[in-house]
C-alpha cells in the first residue's frame, strides 16, 4: 500500500507538477484551498503533508499549527519562495520537519520526503516498542510473575477475570511451576489486597498441628496450651487463605474444612463459641484433583466447594519461549545476591537451557542458574550439560546404597526416594513405609 501525501499550494501549476512527479511513488491528494485541506485532514489520515508558506486565508505556519493540534507526529514540509532564516527557525519551532525554498529540484524534494517518511516510520516503531515494553514491564510488576508466552497469558486472563470475585479457586500444576505466585497474584490484584494473605503447607503439618494452626485454640485445650491462640482462618478473615498441597490432608481434616468452607464459621480447639469469618480459599495441588476424587482419595463435596474456578499452571517445557527472559531475570537476581559481575550465559548454554525438558520446572531452572552464578568467576556463564543433581529425582538414579552409607543415611535416602516417586505425597509415603504421617514428619525434621 502506497503512502499518502497531502499537498497544499494555492498555485495550480505547482500542485500539478508535484503530483505528476510524485504520484508514481505515493498516493497524492492536491489542495489549493488550505481550509479544505484541513477539513480533509481532520477526518482522513496522511503519512506526510507538504504545504506552501504564503497562501490566502491560511499561511503555511497556521496550517502547521492546525495539523499539530490533530496529529503531533505526521511529518510536515514547508515550501516557500520567500525564505529567510527567521521564517525557517519559526516553522521548525512550530514542529515542521523540513523547510524548502522555491524553486526546488523535484529529485531533491523526493529525497527530503523519503528521509522524512523513514524517520517518521522509525519514530512510530520506537514508540510502539516502548509501549510494548511498558506493557510487558507493567505485567511483570503487576503479577510478580515472569512469562509472556501464550500459556502464561491465559493464566493472566483468568486472574484478571476473577481477581475481584471472592470465589474459591483450585490451582493445579506440577511441582516447581509457581502455583503460590498465581495465588499471590489473585490476592494482590483483588480489592482485598490490603487484607491478610496466609499460606499453609498442608504437607508439612500433622493433623493435630494443622487443626490448631487453622482453628486456633482456647487456653487449657491441651497440654501446653497456656494461653488462647487465634487460628489462621480467623487471621485470614477478609483476605485469602492459601492451602498448598491440599491433597495431603487427611479425611478427618477434609471433613472439618468442608464445614468451614460451607458455613464460613469456626470453633477454636477446646472452645464452644462459633466465630464468623470471611475467607477466600485458594488451594493448590501437584496432582489432578478430579482423579483423586474418582479414586476416593479426596471428598467430592469439598472438591466441588473449592473448584469454583480451576487454574492450570503450565509446566516450563510448554513455555520454552519464556526461558531467555526467566534466565535474564534470575542471573541479575543471583549476581546481585552473590556480588558477581555476570552478564549472562553464552549462546551454546542458552540453546541447552531452551531445549532441556525441565522436569523440575522453574524451580529447577532457578537452582541451576543460582549454582552457576555462585560458582562462576567469569562474566559469561557456560554450561556443558544440565547438572543432573539439579533435577528432581536425578540424585536417586543410581542405587541408594552404592557408596556403603550408614543405616541412618540409608533410611534418609530411601525416604527421599519414596517422596520423589510419590510427588511429595507424605501420606502415601508414610503408608508405604508402614509408619504414620507424624512419624514421617519427625524423621524429615531430623534429616533437615
């Protein structure tokens, strides 16, 4: 599509001459009346305007002033037979792109036009790029997540739609994908952003601890309860309670939680008084909850209460377009943390990072980058291969007793192996080990 020029000159011969010469290269609109040209320009766009300086009714400077009210960017070339330095300075001050004296060479005028159009195009591209970068930066700041690919855009769209709707949400995704970041984005984009955001790792607490943490307790409710304690459900009232790895809670806790989700009321352990709360429940799991419901491992009624909205966080292997951005941000973060002067990875390493399958997702990528930065004494990082120890489960690929460990070390390795194979499901791991979950938790605490 040819670029459009508006040519304004009260002399018919001058207009026809420019049209004959320029019409092969551009689409030209010729006007003898500057007022008519302004009427046209107010409704139709143009890529460049050429106007004579001395005309009846409106001067070229006045035409320029009107154009700048409508469009501050379109190039405007002023042509005059009465050129002086003061005139040139004045029209350039008003925003003219160039100033040409009659008589002029048409080839020279065409070069000036081409130059003005090229500069205008570069400015437009630069403005668009700045706008895109601002949108991307605003998005990164807004969601506190790094990801601009199509899969992450879908997550952002859901967050925008439901941020101000106090409905319950299930976030599903593999370990290391950033489910808690999605939960935080939901909370901090909502009208309750100034209210509490409480996080509980359901896999790290026994039933009794989880119950006392959630519901609180009255003084004397059990041995060691020396004073009343407000539970996290009460603390989170008005805001959001994020239950991470909810698939690990027992049937008993599921029953208690169902009542809370339905009625928005709690009773402290050892108490009698019913306490009203207003909590938005956001839960996360690395296992498909609908499958757990079908298998009878999770209550269907609690599932349906929580599953008003379901957000699927994509694994890193499906959003490889985000690897370079994630890497750039993480390198800067860890270089600052470890006081290293590091620019980034070399091209071969970036290709390796972008083709790896990332079983540990963003958490694994962060682990590799942190290790590379911490150990490097060079400005450019290099990877010959992805360190196996950085990937979940890789440390267990060899036999767990290949180096003749102590009995305690062997026990630790076996528990870690089972946890890895069972996706960190402590209840299932405890069942395989033949111990209860509280015993498993004590062992994990002992192993650090």
